[in-house]
């Protein structure tokens, strides 16, 4: 426990130290706040403009989460299909790899072309960007299930769907949650990307407008808000992961002694 | 350590009449008619089991012994319908193995407990999957089924470990849970694939006794695959010896010692003589 506390203390002081160094270097080197505003200035801007920023925060969060939810649903469905069938795995894998290697920035203009600017392309970008890690992880989890575990249920006369529900899916859960942590961060990137290109709402849009008006401290305020939101979303999914798949890491959280 | 005498066994019917009519139990439980298994085709084909004929009556405890790679485990896989015979017929309860006429419980050499479930949930798994239990699983999983699992765990000395996860248990404890999972749904046919192989001598002897008690208590038909001759002699009512790859049954003898047997039996002259004979037979099978 004391080790844990020490790690926490060190990581907190690293974060604080980073911002302190930033502040101090800006003062010593006399950096113009048009280039790099000091953290204290950014904080003040964030506080003063918060009523204006709040709806944009909500917009970015909701598009991210809606896109993420769609992405997870589609990703799990595709992952189960690809992971349970050897044929589907062999046939679909090259196509999936091809899709996932497309830079997702490239799809934003297409979505804007189809759906106009605004919320829809942001949701769609958040969705497509997070589908592939989920598909690949679910499929890997299912495809690498030990045959012995499946044999246990087969000898009981279990159907294919019973084996999937009782062995395959629980076995794939650690893979699924590992991918969720990656996917939520990617969704977030996707939503902000689309807002930056084509939207009049969201933190991405705020940063775009602020930078064209040379409100540099507002740009940085947006950046820090994005980082905060990203960390919080990541933390939520880490917590869920530890709760649900503790058996895979033999975590002390679930040990009953 | 006679566990059946001081702890009453869970009072449950040995077989549910609707799934297992008396006529089925009276017929031979397992029948292999020139069943063989070949993996692959052409030049790379591997014969796992050459045509084998074997018959087992209900209530028998048959031990299959033989050198490794002779197809012992293949026979178990045929009976449990994990693989199909390449030629010949495998009848279980008078029907093809795929028809699942008999309720089967199986324990492998590895305990293969599902790591995300507690021991209780693992042992309860057959009740979730196998008819007729699965019909009432939702109502009974917190009540009757749970009591049943706990009673069986207590019988093998795991009463306090129901809520532990598999990785918190020792190898011997896991193997006990494995036996419980194979027995919880009162199978007509119990298939054991070297379940005591990876254990130390003392734990093994302890589990032999537990196994014998469970067998005498519930009277299923048991097919045990092992390469431990003393294990075969201690537990079985009949021993079949198989020849080396590709396997074939070369000897088929009943064990005449009365049951229940005591661990001390293993060191009696007639027991030693029996295992010596088996040993020579297998040694010959290996060299030929």
C-alpha cells in the first residue's frame, strides 16, 4: 500500500512539476503569450470563459459517447462473427486491416459531403475510428480461447451459442476492456477532429475560432480541457476493467480470502 | 478417512427417470464396434486408434491402461462425442454417441476450471447446460442447486472454498473441484482422462479414496483412462490393456478384489501380482 501511495505521490508531483516548469520557463525566457501562454493565464481564461465553454464541453462529450456507443455495438457484433468462425476470420481479416489502416482524418470530408457539417459527421467519425480496435480484440480473444475450456462444455452437450456465452465471451472480456480504453480515447480524437474541420459546436470548434482570433490562451484552455476529459474517460474504463476482469490479472480487488 | 460414513450424501435420485429409462441402463452403456480414428488424409494420415471393439455394462468401472499414445484418450473423446469415428460405430446407451442418450460427466487431466468463475459457479456449470437441470436453473441456482453444489464440495473436503477463484486453490483442490463438476449432474456415465496424473502420491491416494466413495455412493458407469496400474487396480472392476500405437485392446480382465478397497490393499500380495502381470503385458506391448 505504501508503494502505491508513493507512486501516486510521485506521479502527482510530476504533473505539478511539469506545469511549474512551464510557468517558470515562460517568465525567465520572456515568452510572448501569443506564442505560449503561461499555465496561470490559461487557468484564468478557463475560469472566466467557463459559462461559454460549458455547452461546447457537453457537445464534445456527447458526440464522443454516442459515437463510441455505436462503435462498440458494431465492433462487438463484427468481432463475434469474425472470432467465432475460422472462415470469416481468414476471409475478413485482410479487409479489416485495410480499413483500419486508412487515416481517419481522410473520412471526415466524406462524412461532411454526405451529412453536412455539425453533429452527425462528428458522431460518425468517433464511431469509425473506434470500431477496429474493438473488432480485432474481440476476435483475437475469441479465436485464442483454449480448446480445452470449450471441450469442457462440449462434453456436457452445450450448443454453440451456450459455448459462446459461457466460455468465449467471458474469455474475451480482458481483450474487450483493453480495447475499450484505447477506443474511448480514439473516439474522443475522432469527435474533436470532425468538430475542428466542420462544425459550429464543440471544443474543437472553439479552438479553431480562438486560434483564428489569436486568443491563444483560449486555444490552450481547450487543449487542457480535452486532456482532462480524455483522462477522465480513460480512468472510468480502467476502473470498469479492473472490476470486471480482475480474474485475468488476479487483482487484489476481487480476492476473497 | 471414510467420507461416506460420516457425511450423508446429497439425497438425490441416481437417475432422473424421464431422461434415463431403466431399459437403457440395463443395456450396455458403451459399445465400440470396430471403431477407428484417423487424423488427416493421404501421406500425412495418422492412425490414432486402429479398429477397436469394446463393450461396457452399466455400473461397471472400467480402467483403460496402456503405453502413451495408444489411443486411450481417443476412446474417451469418441464416447463423449468430441470426435467422430473415421470408421466403425460408437454406441453410448444403445444409440450413436452424437444422440447423447446418456448423461455424461467428464474430467480431464487438467482441471480446466473457468478462471473467471468461482469454484461454486464452476461446479454448477453442468446444471446450467445439461437437461433436465437447465430448465429450472434460473429458479434453483440460488437455492436447491447451490445447496447441492455445497454438499458435494463438502463431501470432497472443499466446503470452505466454494467462493474462491480457481487460482487461489492448489492442484489437488482443483482436481477435486474437477471431479465435483463431473459428478454434480448425476451422470450415468463418468469419463475420466488421467484426472490424478499430475498430483503427488499422497494427494493421489486421497483422491482415489474419494473417487471410490463417490462411485460406490452413486454407482455411475465409469471409464477411467490412466497409466497408473495401481490406480487402475484400486478403483476399477475391470481392466483393459491396450497395445502401443496404433492401439488395440490386448487384454481384458475383471478385478476380483472386493469393494470398497482399502489403500493397504495396494501392498497385498495378490494386488502386487496383478499389477506385475499388467506391467509385463504393457512392457511387451511397447516393445512389439
